[in-house]
C-alpha cells in the first residue's frame, strides 16, 4: 500500500490526536488508515495485516526539528537577471520550474523537502558567459543551522511527483541538476550541494530506490564516493556510482559534459 500526499487534509489521527501538524499520513484512498508519527502506530484497513499487504511504502520523514522558511519570503522572490538564468536562457535551457531566483547577479536555489517545506535558500554567484561558479565568492545559505534551519537535497520535492520506480540521479551542483533534468526529464535529478552532501540525514528520503550518483571529476568527489554509497545503502537503495570522465581531475562535472556535447 502507498501513502497519500494529503497528510495535511486529515484533521485527526485514528489515535484521537489532532493532525494540525501533519503527523498522521494516510494510505491512498483512506482517511483513517495510515501511519501516525505522534503515537508511532500504523493503522491498517480492516481484515488486513502487514503480512497480507503486498507493499508498504516507508512514511516520509517530517523534519519537524527544523524551522520552515516563511512562505511570504520565497513566494515573493522573483526571477531577475542573475548570471545563471541569463546563461541558461542563452543555451535555451528552461529553468522556471526549478525554484530559483536572482538577487544582484547571484542565484538563490530554494530547497523544498519531500513534504513541500522550504528548508533553506542557497546563494551562489556564477559567471554570466561561462555559467561556471565564480570562485571568488563562496556559496552560502541564507538561514543558519544555529538559528534552527536545516538543508535537504535540491529538487527533493519533485520525488513525489514521479512514480516510485522512477530512477533517481544525484549530482553535486544545483546547476547540473537543472541542466540534466532539462535533457532527461523522465528521471529524477537531485543536487547534494557538494562532495560531502549525501549525508545519512538527507538520504532517509530515498528508501528502496534505484539511484545513480554522478561524481565530479576531482579528488574530493571520488574520495567521498564510498561514504555516499554507504549512507544511501542504509536505506535499502540499489546504488551505482558513476565517474563520467575517470581520466580527468579538473572538476569537470556532468553539466560540462552535456553542454560540451551539444
């Protein structure tokens, strides 16, 4: 049985507790059967038991320990003439569905988790002509961990819009995820945000999936590959690590290869 994405429409858990915080997630086609994070119980349809159910999807993590970026902030953010948007437009690559906005030539990537909560915004400055990150400026998050905010995979919220058997690809760069999704829209593309970005905490949203991790062509990415693999395998995923250009060590990534071959 699969879980519904209508958790916030259910007013009360079968255990009697209010569901104003979405802690009860129902099975599809049910309002009173599902899993409750508050009491920890799973309520199955009558005359059925876990042994008789062909498939039980793992409930989605809530990440209630983190604050959510206020809706007024990200809703009002708009596409401006930031350098990356200009570069993507020149390449005729669509980016309007990917939760980015511009701010004084910098690009802000809004991170929405699998439940649609805005976790954070990541600010990166790119070169307008090359589309490469301007390494004079370090990427930065708009909201700090010490203030109660967290992070997640970039484009994580798109997971629930695809069938469960859809292949998932993980790259490091947010820009690379956008470009790869444009050219391969039938698969899911996530960005980890860096060579150490596939953490156990992030990986928990990927349960029992087929995943390919695309390395950048540099030592940092290759060194972290074993740890990334281990973190993903903990959640019963089928994982493949791919090094797109094993003979290169200059930081080339999948986006560079895609654009090079156009």
